[in-house]
């Protein structure tokens, strides 16, 4: 896991000191090594550190595979024509290397970067179809004067770009662009409004004008002399036909595919641990890690809270006991959030969705303090296996619309049975009011009339209304590619890389994703249970009280309590008393009465957090 940088310096007078700043502002992503190469107008590599350049490649290295200098970047092909900077992991690099050796290729290192570069030489753009991993990379072809760039299928690894005339910059984090003299930092009103309404921006747009996220599952071939980024899609999951099947057979396939996904993500030349929440997904990863390495003791990292309503420690302890893991627990406090908030939000470059992101930040910090540079995490399990309440609710709603009342009755009635799960059915109906509120576009503050048309143009506030028209497979695809997951992955990347941690996500293995997309999502909803097929797959591996746990908690924190009393509450009150609030530009009224509302404790904490976070961004980060 690393940080990458690339500049095409047409028409600008940027010198190599710009390239240095562009690389070093993300030193936290790669403390183990630094590399930079610059090329002149004839695409010859420059030896001098002075003067302007045409193309520059930069890299900050976090050493995970092949810790020697043989894995340093930028890395070059034997012929010297190709150079690469790469962030991520190609997990099946061993198998690809064996295939390439049969074609006559040889390797000087045992890292995946060299294999990636050889794969591009051997198969061109079609190499992307062979990769199982997470990546963003830039390959320079000096002879053709072109760049080949790509991002992994789901977007686990970030890639941003800024273009102005014939100048192009590619980066791992937005903060890199602020080092450029040609970049002017301005807010993107569409993203800000969408965030206030939903908690999310609308990719490929970012919160910054003229900075775009390169889309997942795409590549681009860019002419260095006339650089234009035109993304082309290389992966088409929407073409996979979803069918039903035998649950026992499917559960077996899921278990086997999941086991291989975890096995691939244990490939490392440094210690590997995992994030443990006590839920089904992270617990399953841990038991598979232990099954694959029975003699190894893994470190489990958890965020814990003394609030009984969100305390997961008894479930964590059960997994730790069954896997003989070492358990590292952190107990984030409101006072720590108040003292860390500046660093935390600055690390993210953009506003975050909730305080739960801070809990994850603290978990990553604990892993670095224990010198565990690689963590496996459970992101993606809920999206693949329909683990949220909304898919079940929408599936029942679709049955109602098609007058399949007997199917609704079967789901509801069976949930009352001893083998069913009435808790999640009950949870779905408890959340129906919230879902209707979202679908109506209602938010806790009024958007200024002059910005209403811009908000409407994003389509974000109408998402929950439009979602009711989607079929279960369409909704699942949206969950994976459009709703929660892209932002969760973005926030996890910033949290992990803040402490030079490589976060790996087995549930987002391409083979597991494609397997689940070939199965109707309704098969994951049975007798009131979500994730039914995955529970069956893990039935003989996980402790029963976790595999068939009736309640479901997200990655929760005492956000509401912290905002209503204590040090973080006081910080919010002080913020409300401050004389200027740039965020008020988007609102139908000012927020001068916010301090009184905060002191009363009668407010929507999610909405207030967004106001605070966006206002802080305008004042301190933009």
C-alpha cells in the first residue's frame, strides 16, 4: 500500500520542486521508501534536479512484499521503455508470475509490482481481466508517449485527477493538488449540497472544483502531448445474470471462495492482523485466518465502548477465544475526539459521514503502535449478502407491488418460528419511518431556495424514492457501486493510510463478488434472516452465537451522547457561538440559534454533525 503521483507538465513552468512537494505531502502513505523520476520533452530521463520537465512519476512506499530495494518504485521494465507507480496489491501475483515465466519472462524481485508491469507488456489492456486485487496505477510508455492508468473493480484504492488545459496531475489523495501552483482550491457546491442532504458526495465529483475521482473498474490511455482523461470500462458486473439454486450447494461454493479470498490476503512479508467488531463479517474473517494458519497467533484490533446498547465485547471475546488471538482494544473517548478532530478531518481532505469513522481511525492507530502493517477488514459483507434492513424491506415491498401476498406472509410468519429471526423483521419495520423520511427528501434544515435547483440536479436527495423502483438485483448492485460502500472504502483508505496501514477486504474479492452477483439476492433473505447463505456457509466454523446472532449492529459509537454532553459537546457549542459560518450560505436561514439547540439536547445529531463537519472543512481545510 503506497501513494502515487504523476504530473504531465505541458504548458506550465512547474519545476522538480513541485514534484517533490506533490510526493512528500503523502509521506504517511509510504514511510519505507521514496522514488521520483522526471522526463524531458524527448522522454529522456532527467539526471539534473533543476529545470522544467514534461512528465514526472512519484511514489511513497509502504513495504509489504519484498522488503528489499528490488521492490522500489518507480519501477522500470528490462527494456527501459515502461515505468510504473502502483498503489495496492495484486493478490494472485504468484500465479500470474508462473504463467508469465512460461512465456519467457523473468523476475528480479518477488513483489507484485514487477509482475503487474510484465503482465501489461504481455497482455496489454487485457491484463486487467486477470488481476485479483486492489489497485490504482500509472504506467508510462516512453516510446508511444502515453500513460496507461487504471483503478480496481470496486474502488478500494483511490485515484484522483486534476486537468487544466494540457496540464494533468494524478494523485492518491486530494491534498496533493494543493501543492500545485496551477490549482485553485474552490468548493464544489453540488457535492456540498448532496452531503448536507444525504451525507455523501456524488462521484466522480469531489468536494473540490476541478478534482475528479477516477471511476472504479475503468482504465484510460492518455496522450502525453494532449492529455485528456477518457475512462473506459473493463469490468461489467451488471451483465451477470442472477439465478436461484440449491442453498446447500451455494453455501459450499461461498465458503470455498471466501476461504481462498482470505488466503490470498494473508500473502505478506510483514505481520498481518485484523479488525474485529464482533459481527458476522469480521468474525468470519478471523476464523478463516486461523483455519488457514492454525499455529499462528493473530492480533485482533477492536474499538470498544462502555455504553451497553453498543457494547460488543462479549462477541469479540468469543471469537478471540475460539481463534486464540491476541486482542487489542481501544476505548475512544469524547475528549480524544475533541483533541484529534483537526488532524482527523484534515487527513480525510473531505467531510466524513459520522463519528464512527473516528473509531476506525483509532483502531488503525493501535495497529501501527503494535507494528502490524496489514489488517484484514470486513467491508463489503453487508452489500454482497444483503445484510442491511433496507433490502429485506424493499424485497417485501416488491412482493406487495406484484401482489405476491403469500410470499410476504411466508416471510413474516416463518420469522416467528423458533428457527426464524423476528428481530430483523422487527428492525425493518422500526426503520420504515426513517426510510420514508429519507425517501421524501426531508432533512433537518432547509436548503436555501437559490441552491435548491443545484441540489435537485445531483439526484442524491431522491435516491431513496428511486430505490423503491429497483429490483432486488438492481438494488444490490447499487449498494455495491453507488450507495454506502464507495464512501466506506474511501474513509477506510484515509484512516488506514494515516498510520501507514494496509487494509485488505476479502469480501471484495472479484471471484466472491461475481459468485454472489450470480445468485438472486432474495436467497440471502430467509425466515427473517439476512445473509442467510453466508450464515449457512459459516455454520460449522463460527461460534453459533455469532453465526446465528439475531440482532444487528453497525460500527456504532456513542455519537449522540458525545454530541449532547462532555468535551465534544462543548466544542460544538463553541463552534455554534463563532461569528462566521460559511456553511450558512447553503441554508434557508443562518445558524445563530444553533448553540441554544445544542444545549437543549433536542436535535438530529446526524444533521448537526454534517453542518459542523462541512463548516469546519470550509474554514480549516478547503
